[in-house]
């Protein structure tokens, strides 16, 4: 990994590092531009007025096929952080790269907590400190953004509008499925829900995605103040 760990990951600065996390400040930019970011600190053990969102996603294969530009840690949260200064290439997986491309704002920074970046994955002691407070991280976030990936099935390529309507309808049925106590194996047996074949196909595609196989799913969607599921067009 061509990254200076000392440059990017200083020690967590507060008296109690078990209540301190890093936040990724994603600098604004248009979709086609490189992704520039800074890291900053946040103490979630006491009241603060800094809002952030947490990203929930399946890491996928540990192959770092893309990179983002990551700058030195900052001690505060400026409204308009600069792209000037020293930046390092920080390797990320295809899944995370696609999520950041879609989630970045064009005109203002976005503050995200992303475990793969905000926790020094090469520092075992830090990882052991941070993992137990992940529940606190998700409950402190103003929202959790669930990145489900991109459109993969051929049906998604036929009509963008039809696809969007079907995805929206599919997510509305998620709550109904929960209230019925049904699981994936029972999805084809839902005539009482009046699910069209296309919506049913979308539901099946969504529930087969790796995110739903993860152990942390429940705390990531139950603890935050709000939760948004995101499914977007493929990025190549």
C-alpha cells in the first residue's frame, strides 16, 4: 500500500480514544473528477454539533482496484476544506469507489464515517478499540447510507424509469415483508401483496446482494436516526 500511515493516521487525540472516531470529509466535485478527501476527529462520547453520516456496505473482494486522494488529518470541520497541500493515493475497493462517486456532493463537503478508511486497518490495537463502539457510531450518525451496489440484472437495462419505479416499489414491500414475518425463500408466495413479476424480480435481486449476508446489518439499520438504501447505475 503506497500510503504513509504516519501521515494519514496519527494517534486518536482525545483523552479517551475509545470515544473518538475519524470522519472522512469528502470534498465537493463533479462526478468525473478525482475524489479528494481529508480525515478529521470527532468525540462521540459527549455532545457535539457536528453532523455526519455513516456508510454501510459490503466490502466485497479485498482487491484495491481504485484509489482516492487522501489528505492529512484535520483537527476541525471547515465548511470549505481545500484541495491544496499534500495528498496521498489511498487504495479502495471497487465497491467503495462507486459509493463515493455517487455520494459526493458537487458544491459542499460531505462528512462520512466509513470503517475501511476511518479506522487504521493496519493498527490492530486501534481496530480492537474501535470495533466495540461501532454501535455508538451508528446511533450518533444523523443517517446511515446503505450502499447496495449497482444495477446488475439485464432487466435493469431495459428502461431506467421502469427500473426506478420497480426499485422504489420493492423497497416499500420490505416493510410489509417484515410485518408478514416472511423470508427470502417465501418471496414467490406473495400473491396477497399484489407484487408484480418485475417488482418480485427486483426484490429477489436486492435480497441476494452481499449486504444482506453481513453480521452487522441489524445494528446498522436499527440504531441510526434514519436509514437510506441506495441502488445506482453501474460505474465501470
